[in-house]
C-alpha cells in the first residue's frame, strides 16, 4: 500500500466509525504515526481529503455491486454484506449526514450503482419475483431502514438473516391481505 493510500484507508475507517466529525488531521496523523505535513503533501486540505474518501467509497460500492449481482442466494448476499461491513458503515454515515450535498450525492450514486445488480437476488430472497416494481419499492424502504439500524456490533450474518425474515414476513402479509401492512418500526 502506498503512503497516500494509508491516509485514505485510515480516514475511511474513521469516517465509517465516527462520521465526518471524526476526521481531524491531527488525529489521522497520530493514528498512522505520521506528521501533519505528510497529510498536506498528499491533500491540500480536509475538504480535498474528504472528496478522495468519497471517490474511494464509490469505487468500493462498485466492487460490492459486482459481487451482489453474482450472489445466488441469501447466504451469499449476507456473506458479501458482512465482508463489506466497513463500506456499509461508511455509507450509513453518508445517509446520516446527507444534509451535506457531497455526502447526499455520493449516497445517491452508490444506490444507483448498487440497486440494479442487487434487485434480482433481492426479489428471490423476499419472494417477489413476480412484481419488479413492488420488489424495488420494498428494497428502497429496506435499505433506508437498514442504515438506520446497523452498527459495527449488529452487522453480522445472524442479524442479516433475522432482518430478511422480517421483510419476508411483511411481504407475505402484504400478499395474503392485498393491503399495506402497518410497520411497527422493528424491521
């Protein structure tokens, strides 16, 4: 890993865990045992650095989307999600701080990249193969809810399987009653 990439990797992890408020040059420098002038050698300022993190995240999202598009079942998808926990926690921070136009734009780009490859396996997992529109709507709502609930501690395969079970339960109820179920917020 080159010297510039070390800064990106550590900054990415800090952003994923703490959000943009955790990005402080002195803290970054201390965590990688470099001086602040090394930071300025690669990045003009924190704004440039943050943009580099967003660019890096978008590349990570493309890799995740490629893997998700190849997933054949729930287990494979859950494995991919856990494997990319750090990226999803980064995306969670973007969602939480979407009042920042750059974060909002990156979050939207990630969704644009992710959804097309995810939708086919998603439809199968939740049992909505026959209704592409409804499957996409459930996916969008589930993603929003997913980012509200995940933490470093909870984002594991057991939690993901339980989460998907709740979504399937909601879809089954919808199919059986032909009405929109009331969501209690625990999905």
